[in-house]
């Protein structure tokens, strides 16, 4: 072998392989290169789409979080307002009733002033009766308060409170005396009447003994056997 041939063989061994082509491997075909580039473009597009989707979701999450915080603040304000209104309703629940009672209190003041000037019992009595009637009319007509009578009616434990009792010849328990009036509010008992009850003593329902039958031959009986032969 000549010296020139040895030099060319050594040069071939020392020359590095082309870039992108591993040593000892043939170069990739053109179709494979294009497929690799297409795959890279697809992956880049999907990555960009995923990044855009992540950004959209982050923006949506921020918006929802902001809405939640606003709703929470609105709820807290609503809850505080409801508690405040409830407290005010409890404090001023009787404002209408008290306003109506102020006029009745003024009537009492006028009745007292009139009686002090005239020193007349009848005027004081008439003034008090007038104030009572006005008060009852206001409470019954505007607030549904009704007074019910108890004297002489059958005892009912739902509307009567028995504080005293007596026995009498009656068939059932009856209210004999009323110590304190009873009132109903819109049909419901607000205060039971305090009453005295007359209880049966057992004599009213006892049957009367039958009358004795007349005996035969009683004097004065024209049909008796002793008078059978007497002429008419």
C-alpha cells in the first residue's frame, strides 16, 4: 500500500460524522424529518392552547373569588341589618298600643282633675266608667281583645280557673261567682277567669222514690169489694 492511500484512510477515520446523524447511523429520510417538524408544531399548538386555557381558568377563578367575597360581604351586612331590625322591633313592638293608651291616660287625668274641682262622687264615677268603656272599645276593636262573661255558665277548665267551691243541688258544675274577668285575644284565652264553682251534691240527679200503690177496699172507693153489693 502506498503512503498516499494510508493518508486518505486515516483522514476518513478522523473526519467527524455530520451534525444530527449519530456515528455509524445513516441520515434520516426527508419524510421522517417533515413528520418530526409536524409533530413539533402540533405539540407547540397544544401547549399554547393549554397555556391559554390555564390563563382563562385563572381569570375565571379570580372573578368567582371576587364575586364570592362580595356575596359574603352582602350576607354579613344583611345579617347585621336583620339583627338590628329585630332588636328595634322588640323594643318598639308596643308603640301603637302605648300610643292608644296615652289617650286613655289623658282621660283619667281629666276625670281626676274634674273630681278635685267639683268634689262630686257621681262625676268621678261617670268619668271612670267612660274611660273604662273607651279602653275596652279600643282594645276590642283594634287589638282583638275580648272579655267574656262567666257567671251562671257551666264550668269549663279551658277558660275558667276555680279558686273556690261549694256544693249545691245542681246537675253539673256551674260558675256561681266571678272574682276576676277573663279575656281572649283573637279567640285564644289570654287570661282565664277566676271563679267560684258550684258543684253537684248528688241530690239533683237522684231519682224520686215511686208513690205507693193504693190498697183494695180503701174507704171512699166505690169499686172496692166491700161496696160491690151496695146499690148505686
